[in-house]
């Protein structure tokens, strides 16, 4: 008796969680500011740092296929996030300020996340680009959550106590940028690794994998260095800077102009990097196995249990 594959159920829990969590974060932030209760700081950090990444996990859970279930995604999120930040910290500890610092950081962090992805994706089936993108996004979300918590913690630390406003600003900015940061880059790499697996579903090396790695490392490096790049471009476009510096200082109108231009170029730069990343993800994320190309339905997460029920009843 033929059994029809069961597709993943989409209930929209990811956006419901995102909206509800954002409301909780705003309420908690308001109470923390009003009461100046430092005991609420960990709650604010956890809510702000994990809300968007956890919503990414729920988004992936509603779309995965085969034997990649929600429990495995949760493991990839937490274990991948912890080992990702630990590995990156160990490898980055001896880095010195230089022209290639950003490139080194980008390569190290994408390498660590790539290793974590390979381990958690070892027994996942089917190995297709879309599946790899979802698992990669989950690993990247875990890394982003724990990293953002660290940035928020550091932003709030001052000699005069906890700077809640600075902490909230850091969390808000990083939360908005998370989907087009670590999540997107690891999704690209994961899609490329699974796309290279082929019909047998086993890892194999193709030149598209190092190509994807180099691409995400460069995108990551450009993202991290965009503040410096935008400032350099702003100074070049502003004009008259060298003349003013020859007299020992910049005039306030010039400083204001440079700040405005730098912000504009910074936003434009991040937008361009995001678009390039999304286009790359679309290329590798569309990969399907030859069987799927022929029109066979993809295996759903409940296919195995449905088949067993069918066999028992036939």
C-alpha cells in the first residue's frame, strides 16, 4: 500500500514567538529602567540575545524534512552555539591588530561554525541544499545568541555600574541584524556542504565547498570592517579634511558631515553584503537530489512512522 509523504507542518510559531518575545523584552526593559533593579539585567540579556536566534530555530523546525527533527535542531542550536564561541575564542586569542585582522576573524569563526555543522549534520537525511541551509541557519543562530549575550554584557559594564541603555541599544541592533549575519553566512556554507553530498547523502568534497567558505569569510570580514571602511569613504568624500588637519583640527561642520556620510555608507555597505549573501543562499539552497528533480516528493519528518502504520494496516 503506497504511503504519501507527510510534509512539515507550518504553524507560524516562529513569528508568534518573535512578536510575543519582543513584547516581553520591551516590558522587562521598561521595568529595569524604571526600578534600576540590577537583578533584572540577566533577564534582559537573555531575552534580547536569544529571542531572534530562537525564532530562527522555530522557523527551521517548521520546514525541515526527513530525520532532521526539532530536538536535533535544538541540540545544534545550543551545542553548536557554545562550542562555536568557545572555539572562536581559543583561535582568536592571539590575534594582533593588523590589516588582515577582520579577515582572520571572519575565517576563524566561519571555520568553527562549519566544523560544528559537519558534526551535527553527519546523520541528517536527506542532504540537500535547502536542508543544509536550515541546519546551518540554526548553528549560526546559536553562535549569534551566545555572542550577542557577551556583547550586551560588555556594553552594560561601566565603572559607574550597569549602563542599561547602552546594553539595550546593543541588543536591539544585533537582534535586527542577526538574520543577515551569522545566520545567513552559516546557512550559505551549510547549503553548499549538503548540496555537494549527492544522491547517496554522504559528505564528499567538491570545489564549491571552499568557494562557499571563502565567500562567507569575506562577507563576514567586510561586515565586521564596514565601520572602518565607511569612515574612510566618508573622509574621502567629505573633502577639505586634509586642509583642516594641516591646521591641527577638524571644524565641527566637517566632523558632523563625516559622521552623517559614514552612517549612510555603513548602512549601504551592510545592505550590499546582505543582498550578496541572500543571492548566494538562493543558488545553493535550491539544490535537490536527482530523485527530487524527477518529481518524487521529499521525505517528511513523519514519513517513517506513516510507513510503519501503513504496513501494519495492509
